[in-house]
C-alpha cells in the first residue's frame, strides 16, 4: 500500500468514527461523514470498502444514496450546508474578484446539484429501505451453506 492509500484509509477511519458518534449523538450529522468514509475507503483498499459496505451503518444510512442517488431533505441540508455557508463567507474575505466569482459559482453549482441531481425521499421511505437492507443482510447471514457432501452428490449426478 502506498502512502496515499494509507492516508485515505486513515481519513476513512476518522470519518467512520465521526459518523458513528453521529449515530449516537443526534446533533452531529451522520450521513456526510459516512459518505466521506465511503469515498476514502473506495480509494484506499478494496478490502476496507467491502467491509464497510457490509456494515449496518452503511446499509442503514448511505446504501440508499449509493444505489439510488436519493437523500432525505435533512440529509441534503446537512451535506450541503458546510459548503454553502463557507464558500460565500470566504468570497467576502478574498480580495481577488475572479476568486470571488469562482467561489460564488461553486456555491450556485452545489445548490443546483443538490436540488436538481439528487432526488429527495421521505424519511419514512428512507428508513424502510434501510431497515429492509439490514433485514436482508441478517437473512443472508443466517442461511446455512449447503454441505460439501450434497455438492459432491449433485456434481456426480451431472
């Protein structure tokens, strides 16, 4: 693993921890941190990413977005808020007009993207999808594998 991959894995673990705290403490947002976790794990290690995709947190909070590109209104606001507030504030401080224009343009693009490109779903629908994924994962884990002897008998019949 290169230094870049170690850095990505470390950042992924940091954001996973912050997302986990967000699950326990409702004041801290969960979804943006878990999206960042997924981003960094995808770039660091296939093994870490596969492990993360198998967790209950992934299935409950962000699998819906990763599969359907949809979020609840609250999740959209929590994801967009840092950029939408920081970039205009930074534009007020920087002296270059062209940098101000870029920052305002990025803010407008972010708002457009969250409104036009990411579907908004109701909280109930998102919860139902999340719970269904968790139940499906539990069901997949409890289904026993076919014994080796049965597999050999089927192979012999063919």
